[in-house]
C-alpha cells in the first residue's frame, strides 16, 4: 500500500502512486500495438459523492478492481453514465485533449436524466489532468500523420449505495480509467456495412437516448448481434414513433453528403446523442465550403438519394472511430448502396477531407483557431 509520504497533490487530487507500475519495456510493447480498450494504465482517478457531503475525496490511485457491495444500486437498476474522450500526443511531446468542456457539459446532461449528481467542469477536466500527470507515459507517440494512436479516457459515474429500494442513490462514485488505443477499426478506414434493424429501437421520446448511459448500450446489443450475423459492423436506428426517421448508429452520429454540397445530419431531439465530433464536423464543414443542414432525414430519402446519385457519400462519426465512411445499408429486405454515378462516389472524398482536418487539429498539426484544445500535460 502507498504510504502518506508517497502522496502528492495535483490541484485538489491526492495522488497515491502505484508501487507496481507496468515495466517500461512491457508498456512500450503494449503501446506498439494497443488495440482498443484492452489495456489500462497504472492509475485511475476517483471522486466520491454522498448526499450529505457532496463531491469529496478527490484521488488518483492505483488502477484495480472496485469493491462494490452486491446490493449497490448500479448492479440492479443501472444508474450509470459515462463519457469518451481522447488524449493526443503532439510532436513536441505535450499532451492535449479536445473540447473537454463539451464532454463535461454532456456528462451533466446525462447525470440529470439518470438522477445522478452533476460534476463541475473543474472536477471533470481536473480529473483528466490529475490522471495524466501520473500516467502520461501511456499516451502513445504517433509514428506518422496517419498513425491515429491516442490514450482513450473513460470517465464514468455509478450509483454505489447498498440499497435495493428504487430511488436515486445517496452514494455515488466517479472514476476515470484510461486505455491506450490504436485506430478503432482494424485495417484502416474501409467503408463499413451498416445493419438497419427492422425491430429494435435504441431510444424513444422522453427516454434516455440523448444521455450517454450504459443502459442505451445494453439495449442496443441484441441489434448489434443481428448486425454481426449479417456481416455488418454497426447498427442504424430509426425513430421509435414512426419507424421512418434516421437517428444514428449505436455509438456514432450520421452525416449525408449531397451532390450540391449540402451536408445533412439528423436534427437533435431527445432520441439522439449529441456527439462532440458531430458538433465539430458541422463547424469544419462550413470552412470546407459545405452547407450543413440539421433536419430530419427519412429512410426513404436515404434510399432515393442513394439511387438517384443525389447523395454522394454517407459517413458516421464519433470520438473513438473519428469519421468512418458508410458503404451500404443492409436490412432484411434490401441493400442500399450509393450508385457509382460519378467518379467521386467511391473515394469518400468529403469524409476523408473532414477526417484529416479534424485529426490535424487534434494532433496539433494545424492551427487551433477555435480554441478547441486543452493541454493536459
Ligand atoms: C458517444 C456517442 C456518440 C459520439 O459522440 P462523440 O462525442 O462524438 O464521441 C454518438 N452516439 C452515441 C449513442 C454515443 O454514445
């Protein structure tokens, strides 16, 4: 166990350094080929909340199993939310993250919907800084501009009170764990096939679709299994009320590029999660001369636009996979592919241009005109 003399402070975070950090050589091997979500750094950040004492006990401590009472309410009623954000190493060795105040704000929106306590920007961003102060060696160094390695940060909040009654928990824990990551999709940015579930819905009006909570993901897994059985990597969900409007994928937002330069994405409702990547793409698209439109888009418009050549590209976006072209939409009845009417159709030129623009910003290769980067280390 760490002793008091090992204790250091980063802002208000008390740091208990691990006495068994990963050996440099083993960590270097992991960073050479990290995969996604498989390996974790030496430490985790933790803040405790109780109804009487509010947020307290800010700590960075050795990564390891949690001790949870079997009656902890998260295990029974799923009161849980999370975030996903990355740390990028720039060429000068410094470490940065992208628009963390957007994630902090979304985390509070999710917290309100799940009746969890809200965490301040200072605690949210402070927890990332405190963890990185300890685990900065785990942020991989890109070998080239096409090497999309990063440290994926996973803040999450769980109801830990031991109580089987159904009400918001009076004891809650917030943690941040970190996992070195290579590109999300193995084998580069090949267009993905998307499964359109004719039965399952991800979100309904008044539900939790706009919140980033584990429950939404639990509810999407049966559809994900269907997708895999049809050789599709992701699921597209239509709205629950009319089964007509395109919403998003299980964990990524969708964009449609039109021949005339319009870039359409479904308008935000409480059944769509507002991605930080989505929001950033809307801004960057304008700089690229595209005309962003947030409006409802129906499955019929997708089908007809794909057939007529009006829609020239479709892509999905999110922090983990950045921007990924969509190759086709598969359902029980049909396959919707973009027609190869003009030479640009297969190149996904717009998606790849926006992707490069976003990555150049995140890795500090272009000027941060919007003030989107926050230095962690
Ligand atoms: C996290 C997530 C996204 C993407 O959000 P980013 O902030 O861009 O990573 C999109 N849809 C769902 C359902 C998500 O959980």
